[in-house]
């Protein structure tokens, strides 16, 4: 966000106490505590600096007797400046109400230009965004038509990041306040800062207000048609409203206004893919790569198209471009492994240790872990060792599949010689479509399955069918809004008589509570998932079927051989092809949207499929063979 430098007001402020000294005491107060700050203020006073700072520190902490004693030794000064310091010090002590009170007094007691100068110093010179937020709220009451106030407030709240702070930026209301401040600044003067329109759009995206996003973007593009960033934001809103064709047109207009931008070309290619215009998409992605051969996104998207259409020789190789991303956090497993050892490029492994590690999502790990034993055999034949390193949530489950397995969080990783991201296994093994088998390869803990079955029998003895349910994936996924389903859309499915549904996704308790209050038979038992996916697998083993969107439980159910009804968006992940057949899991049936955003036909078909399953009279809760793989139909 372009908040690094605010334009300082023309008026200058005459301060009794140098701001550098105030900043010093504020820093000591925050980092070392009140006692240390008071001692430093006493040292400064002994050296000739006013005792008023010593008094302010005591007053900000509510120690008024000590404050009075120190103030009696100081020269009188204007009340506005003193109250501004009191607000700053009180904020550092997390006394939010005191900081708010003194901010209001300071603003009322001094000229507005003086307050603005102090706010600029708080933000730019001090980095005291929490204290600045208090002062800006008070300033806005006095100058409601100044667009700088809400804009700077949004900057301060954004800098606090909702991570806490006495400025009131923590909690569920923080983002709402920032969004309201951005809206106010934009309505007063959208040109108060060049960064405002984009920041406002990003805030609107958080609440999925696509109509407002489109309005702001169109106004920005009217001023600057070549603004590729705002064009992309507009296209994203159009795509979210299931109009990929309009999104494509928006990015083509941006390309016409300023040709030769690889990111713009890649976006056009993406939106063509979202319309299932795969050949046109591939051509546009190649054009983007011609402009920038090192661009990661179009390379990965083109790899997806290759894999979708069975061109795996080129697809797996091109898919390696994902590893060139430069936006990973330092604690990301790919970053950690890159620091620990070099990536394996086919070197001899005699006497060496190769770590194959988690990389993308949990579903991707479950999907590709099937090929670990194949590579491990090859490594052993060379005289080396392959260690599987996965997220802790997968460790218990995958250790049963491959014994030499450690968790990323707990280790021990030791000192491996080489590493290999798990999604690179198909490239290393030269995997081809005809080599894929759909047999089950993971197994749930049979004792846990029995315990789950008994619990379900006791809890819902009247149910004829017990069904797992996943209607949303990880919100950080690029296409999560496309693959996830709104709760209301599920109503025909949830209305099935004698069927009990179990949410398998932790963190959905609030959604389940709403569904339960509406009378639907949906349970959330994810609090019992103490061992991550190992417990999810056991729960699945006790159920009759799983109904899920494209997320990790889909892969888990398929890998376990459990009956899975997979609800796919129109385009979906490359692994599911373009129709309703896939080679990866024999027990998985696909139900694809006929058009983007049209979930109703999918829900209708899945509901009918469950009714057919119910008609067979089979129930895993009543069966002693529930832990074994089962196939629908």
C-alpha cells in the first residue's frame, strides 16, 4: 500500500519538547515498560529537558500524584500538545480509553493544522499507527469533510493489520472500520491519494461486494484505461459473477490500451480457460510466455491445460515452473527445504538421503503420495534412502502407508542430501495417463473406524444413511469461490429423510449451527479429529458415502476407496478432465456443473444418487465390513 509518505500540512508546529525526545520515551515505554521510561525521563530532566515529560508518563499511567509533583517543576505549555503526548503514552500502555479521551481534548484545544502536523509525525516519524488512529477519529469529528482524515485512518488501521494494538484495530470490527474509512475518503475525494481506489477495491473484495468493486474500477479506468491493475480487479469481479466472457473483454481492452503486458495476456488466457475455450487459452498463454519467458502464472496455467488434455510429457515438465515463485513465506516448506539441501536433479543417490516433501495442499499430497513407494524402490536399488516429510495433520495417516515418514513440524529431518517436492514425482517417474490406477491405497485405523461406527450407532440409531459433507474448501485457494457451494444451495440435499450428514471440515461450526437451527440433520464432530486426517479417515470409514466439493476430503475418500460423490464446478481442476470420468479413484463419481455457477442440477443429481444408495438398504454403521474399500454402483 502506498502509505509510506503522507503530504505534510503547510503549517508548522512549535513544540516545547523536541519530538525526538518524545519518540525516544515512547519507544522505551513500548519496549521496556513504564518503569524504564520514567527512569529515562528523569535522566533527561536532570540533563535539562523539561520535567513535563516525566509528568506525562506518570499521568498516562494514572499516577496523578507523581505527575503533579513532576509537573510542578516544569514550565507551563499549551494544553493541546500535552494532551497529544498523554494520548501517545497511554496508547503505548494499552489504555485505549485514556488515549481516546486525551486525543479528543488535544484536537479541541489546538488548531486543526497543528493536529494534522502531529498526526503526520505519528504516522511517518514515529510509526505510532494506533495512537494516530485515536487522533484521526477525533480529528474527523472536527473536520468531517477533510478526505485526508479517513484515508490516513485507513492507512493506520491497515498498518496495524488487525493484529491488535490499543488503537482499537483488533477484533472483528477493525476491517469494517477500515472499509468504512476508505469508503468515506473515496466519497469525499477519490483523488486524495493515487493508492486510494485500489485499496478501496481490495477492501470491497473482502466482503464480496462485486457491484461496488465494478463501480470503483470503472471510474478508475475511465480516468486511465491503461491501468492494468484496476482492469484486473474489474475482471476478477466479473469472473466472480460467473461472467468470464466479460472478464476476458475487460482484459482485452486493457491490452489494447497498453499492449505487451505478460500479466494482462496471462489473465486473458485464464478467463478463456474458465470458458472452457482451452485451445484459445493455450494460444494466449503462449503469447504471454513469449513476452516474458520467466512468468510463472501463465507457465503453470499452460501446464494445467497440457495435463487436462493428456499431454503429460510436456505438462509435468512445464509444471515445474511453479517452483520459481518468489512470494513464498520463509517458513513455507519449499523455502525451508531450499535452505536445508539442494533440490534433487537426478543425481546418484548411493549412500544419500532424499526427502520427498509436502508442497501445495493436503489434497495434492494425498493425490501424489501413491507414487512415493515407486520412487523409494528405485532409491533403495541405488543404495540410498527416501524419507517422506509431510504436514503433521497427515503424518499419522501416511505413516501407515509409508513407514519412513516424518512430520514437517516435529521432524527429525536431520541433514538430507537432496529434496524433492511431492508434486514433482510424476515428472521424475515419467508418469503417463495409461499408467494411472484407481485402486485404494490408503487405509484407516480399523480400531478407530469401529469406535466411530459405534458412536454413530448410539447417537443416531434412526438414520438409514450416514453421509460426510464438504461444501467449501480452503479460502486461500485461487478458485475456492468457484468450487465452493453456498449453504442455501444445499437445501434439497439436506432435506433427504432418514439421512444424517456430518461436516468433515474443521472450522465450520458456525455454518453447521445455522443449518441445525434451520432443522437440517447436520452434525459437526470435527472436535474429535485429534490426529488430523487419520481421524477424518476413520470417520469416513464409518460412513456410507461422502458428498464433497473438490477439496482434500475428495482425495482422501478416493484414496481410501470410500464411496465419493464429487460436486465439480464447470471447469474444475485439471485432474478431473472435462467430462465426468477420471482414472485416479475407482470409488469416486463426478457430478459437473452444466454451466458456470449452476449448482442446482448437480445437487439434484447427487440427491437422487443418495436416494438410490439408500434404496439398497446398506449402511456402514450397521456393517462389520465398513473399513474396507467400497464402490458405488
